[in-house]
């Protein structure tokens, strides 16, 4: 569950959201606090300034202190109401109270005494009611000496505003958190929808439905390459499944002919008593069918081992000319009985290869040259060096292969119809040849003209050019 992309996205976005939201709310809170206190400050500082300038004007009409009493007595509005939350107080430079606002003296209260400089100081102190007030104290020079003017405003309204803001944030927090979580959930669900669709489609594809494909055009841009790669993979899987099925059905088909021959000889021979010669003839026929059977089975075994790469090529320095010479010597006798000459030419070339595998390659190719030849024909085998390759050319003067069949003769079990009628074979020879050559990092080329002959060219990397 914790491996789910959706869950991870939701958790990470909520964590991010919580950090951003908290940061934003804290900034807003402190800004608001600053602005609210700023309002109070500007009020109390202008009150102090006004009182001081009034005092300066009044000083010219008489003695300062009696004038200050007069100013105080004339205080109006909230300054005149007892403990209203708005206060002022005037002190001598020693901190002795000269006078204060009716809001204070009516309750026999006073503001905390602060001795400031000429630039003034702001404080938050406990007011006469015990609740916090903002206090501004500033010293002014008069002809009669230095006096300190103080003005204080209650912070009740400011604190109320701030606490309402705090409450609002605390209430909004879980709500916004929930809405944000829900939003991320919906968005991720929508965003991951194509992936879910893709996985559903993939889930529908089973072994029996390998021909189905995921419609990549329905996928979003991000998932489309994945769907396309999946389709390509499915295509090669289907191809290889089909090949396996085809191989199995072709193999069974090929094995059926000799098995049917053996079975019918058994049935016919055992249907009545036979002479010794008849038994001998039947067993000989059955023997050749068994030979054919074991030949096919061996070839199937070789090709399936090559496919599954269970046969390790024993790579070592091999003299190609020597291998080809051995093959030619082995096949010359059989070729001569068919009136076909095998002519070998060329030079010594060494490759890094598997001697047995290469023997199999050249045996198959020279054998084909003899098998699909005409009486009196010839097979020319030449070994040469061409660039970085050893090149073995097997050219025959045989029946040739049509252009259409040239593309198919390397397929497993494929035999040209005319060959099927006139010769015995499994159709696996060239498939084995091309697999072995590919495993050596080489290549095989075919040129053929029907009725004129065929040329197979084997290119094998020379020693030193094989990794
Ligand atoms: N040199 C050739 N000339 C004409 N046709 C050829 C030649 N070599 C191969 N073919 C055609 O290609 C088919 C496949 O050849 P391949 O060697 O794979 O099988 P095969 O010779 O029929 O049987 P196997 O080699 O397994 O005994 C042959 O049946 C034949 O029709
Ligand atoms: Mg063959």
C-alpha cells in the first residue's frame, strides 16, 4: 500500500501544503499584528505630540505646570471616562507625576513610569485595569525644564482582532487541509487514469490473445511510448510463440512419415507368415525409416540446442581450408556415384570458430550442392580471404532456387516442392547452417538462378576481428 504512487503523491503534497500554508499564515499573522500595533502607535504618538505642542503654546501664557493642569482638565472623549482604555500622563524629568487624564485620576490610577529620551519609547505594559496597554513615553524640553509625556491605549481591540484571526486560521486549517487532500486525490486519480487503463488492457492480454494490442492512440502523451514499446514486445513475443507452434507442428509432421512407414511395414509383415527373405526385406526397409527418424530427431535436437544456446561453441583457431577439405573428401565418393564432381580450390585461412559447428555448416552446403544437382554437374568449393573475412563459396550447377523460394529456404522444415518429390530431407539443414554462422558473427549469402545453379557464400570473421 505504501508503494502506491497515489498515496505518495497525496502525502507529499499535503506535507508541502502544510509547510506553505503554515508559513503563509504566520507571515500574515505577524503582518497583521504589526499593522494593528502601528495604528495604536500612531494614535498614542500623535496624542503625545499634540499634548506637548499644546503645552508649549500654553507655557507662553503663564507658568507651565498650572497650564498643564488646565490641559488635563479640558480632556474630552474617552480620555475623560474612567478607565476607558485611553490614558495620558505628564511627569517631571525625575519621574514625578505632574498630571494625568481623567480616565486615570478618576480611578486614582497611574501609568507605569518610564523615563525616555527625546526620541521616545514604545512599551507594552500592564494598564490600570491589569490588561495590557501600548505605552508611548517621550521627553520634551520647555523653558521650565524637561517634562515627560506619556500616552497609553488599550490593546484589547488589537488582541481581539489577532485572536479572531488565530481562531479563523485554526478553524480553516483542517478544512483547507481536507479540501486540498481531496483535490490531490481527485487529480492523482485522474492523472493516473491512463496508467490504470493501460494496466487493465495489459491484464486482458493472455497467452491465447497475443494478437491483441493496446491502443496507444487512446493513451496520454506520457503513457503512449510505454504502450508502444509494450506492443513491440508483444509483437516479438507473438512471433516467437507462433514460431514455436509452427516448429512443433512441422516437427510432428516430418516425424509422421517415417513412423507411418515403420508402422505399415510392421502391420503388413505380421499379417501372415513370411519367408526369411521377406522378413529381412521388411526389417531393412524399417531400418532405413528408423535411420531417417533418428536423423530428423538429431537435427531437431541440434536446432533446439542452438535456439536455447545450451550448446557452447568451443571457439579456437580453426583452419577453414582444412575443414572444407575434410568435408569434400568425405562427400566425394557419394557425389561420384551420382556423376557429380566436387572441385576444391583456395588458400589457408584461419578463423576463430567451433570446428564441429563449421564442419556441420560446410557438410550441409556441399551436400545440398550434390543433392540438388544434375547428373554430370559439378560443385566448386573455394576458400579465400576477403578483407577481414574468410570467405567460402559453394557453387553448384544444379536445379537452382526461384527468387521466391530463396527467401524461404532458410526457414525451418521448408523444402521446395520439387525437392520434396525427388529427394529425402528434413528441411532443417540451411536453418542449422544460418544459426551456426550467426553464432560465429558471420553471414550467409545466396545467389541462384533456376535451372542454372546456386552459389552460397559464407563470410566468417578472421582471427583477431572476433571480440
Ligand atoms: N544447392 C541447392 N540447390 C537447389 N535447391 C537447394 C539447394 N540447397 C537447398 N535447396 C532447397 O532448399 C531446401 C532446404 O534445404 P535444407 O538443406 O535446409 O533442407 P534439405 O536439404 O531439404 O534437408 P536436410 O538438409 O535437413 O537433410 C531444400 O529442400 C531445397 O529445396
Ligand atoms: Mg540440406
